[in-house]
């Protein structure tokens, strides 16, 4: 056998195989680079329509993904005891009160707390003091504060009724928009807390389903809002549908990717990344 010739043939075969695999992988991912000219054109079109953008425009054009959830019901009376104190009154299954404080469970895994008094709970309205308060509160109630990241901070100069700190859920470097904590404080007093959480379990790719590049949404949707200034454009999971799983008696929820477009005054616009439809 001519080993030299056989070796040459094998090398050629491996080279061809690598080329075929590379092309197959590229086609399966369907990731096409958005040109800088396209980005520049998008920014020009926005400006012509009196819409200004002060952040990078993401270039992702690949697959859509699914995020699986699991319900994590709250222990209502435990939450009420921590936020309201031991002498709270149970109005009904979802509403609890104690003088100026009230607690309403918006779902089995979410609540809204408010206090009309000016009971000072924090040293200040700073990000650090709010973070510390929520970490301590989470330990007492059993909330997964480590699965949230601070998303925005609006001090009293931006919001006349107090300082607002917003946290969004995060899972494997993806934002989880429907998991959130919104807290309002004023001169160290906790005025309100809004909380919603479902436990993310896994992420899976949607084969042959691809997202709409965000520059197309910016041009077709955001030009309808003249006068706004966009300060952030990012992607995450939003919107769930409850489904019974075959392997578990618990309710599972599923979300797809969405684009979020945020303005300088905190207004948020969400769009389904697969079909471009606006989301609540």
C-alpha cells in the first residue's frame, strides 16, 4: 500500500469534512453579521423620526430559546408576619393588613406591599442601603435575592414621590423580565415593594425558529414614538404559559426571548423577538 498517497487522501477527506461541517453549523445557527452600515442607517432613520438612541444596538440574529419555569408558592402568613408584624389581620386569602401597612398577594408567587406611614427602615435611600435591606428581608422570608440583579435606580430628583429601585431576574446571563422586585423608598421609609418570581429550571433552543433583529423593530415600531430617547436595548425572557408537565405534578411555565427597549425616563417597551409583536 502506498501510505504516502493514502495519507494525502485522508488529509483531503478531513479538510472537505471540516468544510461541510462548518457550512452545516453556520446554516443551523443562521447567525448573519449585521453590518455597521445597517446600524448607522438605523440610527439615522430613528433621528429623522425624532427618536434618539444613546446605547449600542445589539446585532444578535440567531435562534429563539425557551426558558422552563417551576412555580414556587409563597408562604403567605410567613411573608405577612415579616412585613406587617405579628399582629396582622387576615382580610381574606390574599389580603393582609396591620394599621398603615397592607399586603396583597397578586398570585401564588407574587405580592404587593405598601405602607402609608413614614416609618424609617433604612439609613438612606442609597442603592447600597436598599440592597442590604432586601438581602436581609429575603433571608427572613426565603426569597431568592441572589437570582436578581439591580436593573435601574431612580432617585428623588427623577421621581418626585420617592426613590425607586428596580431588580430583574437573571438566569445563566439572560434577563428574566417577569421576575422582578420594585421597591420605593422615601427618606429611609419603605413605601412599597412589588415582587414576582417563578424559578427558572432550564434553557433550550427552538430549532429552526429565529429571532427578528432588533434594528428592524426599532425602525418599524419605535418610530411611532417621536420625542423619546432610548438609553438601553437588551434581550431576555418574557411571557409564560402554564402547562402541566408529564414528569412533575407542579405547574411549569415557558417563555421565549423578547427585546426590551428602555427610555431615559424609565418607560419600557417589550417585543416578542420571534414575531415582533408588542408585549405587556
